[in-house]
C-alpha cells in the first residue's frame, strides 16, 4: 500500500489537501491510504520510523513556525530513515525552495500554494506509478503515467524501448506508446528480462530473433532491426556464452 502523509502548519489548508487527496484515491481506485494528517513535523518522522521499509508519499509544508524542524531539516531526517520516500513540498514561501535544494533532501517536487486538484492528481498518479513498479515483484506489468492517466502494459508483450526526440517509446506487436522518461531511469526499473544495446534502445531478451555482430544489429520478433553500439556489444555477447 502507498502510505500518504500530509503535514502543514495551517489546519484549514491541511483539511482541504486531505479532502482532495481522498477524492483522488477513491476516484482512481488506488491502493493507497492517508496514514497521517498533522501540523507537527516530528510526527512524520515517528510514523516513517515505525515502518522504514514501506513506500511513503509525504506532502509537506516548507516552513513550520514554532517547530524545531524546518522543511529542509524534515527532509534530511526522512532521508536518514527511508531513502526511497517521495517528498513533495507545497508552500507559499518561494524563497525557501533554493535552501531545500541545497540541503540534498532530493525532493520529488515543489508546488506553490494553493495546489489545485488537477496538479495533485497528476502528481499522485506519477508517484503511484513508481509505487506499482516497485511493489509488483513478478514484473508482470510495466506502468506508464501520461498526464493523469495510467497505462498498464504486460511486460512479456514489450519488444523494446526507444529514445527519440526527447521521449521514450515502448513498442509491442500492436502498439507504440510515447511518454516522458529516460532510458537510464528505465534500466533501474526494468528487471533482468531487458538489456541495453544502444544509447537509444533497451530490448526484451526473450523477443530477440537474431543478432548480427558483423552488422551490429538485433532483429526482434516483429522484424524490427535495432542498432547495437560498441559500448553494449560485449553485454549481448555474454548472453550467448
């Protein structure tokens, strides 16, 4: 389950944010739950410390008047407990953003108050996609987030991923879907069933029809010829040893 934590010094705003988030969870049928709504950043650390290996999504203010913890300090402390937690700052203090970036908390985003429902829906969909890709242990599906919509593609139907014109395209026998990401990020998300063969391509090992090292190409099941670069040639050769 995706565990959502909302922390803001304004009781009125935190209530509005919680209502919008609950609506998104319900409408999108997400396997997610708001586990904490608080004005106290120390409570955020308590709940994450209690389940450090869980997947958390923290929506937090950047400034807490009267608290020993600032937004940047909260982020640093969270990172000591859970390095994969998504931390998103929603604040009216634009001047504090650079301080947070300098604090090495690796935030997943910044939004200026008030965040609207559409922005929060797109943000939540993006983070939920990451949660699904981590939680689906058998790698049965690959999830793509496009705007507020999420697409699920069976991994065994994917032939290859292509980087072209600042977008990534996933190719199957029947479709080609474009989305914004990088092949480097995909390498971290994809399992051992996929292998990088070129700066512009990641291919499905099980969908390879043939490889020609003299022509430096891989032919996929659909007849597509994919380029092989010298950088990745040795990796492909190891597959046949």
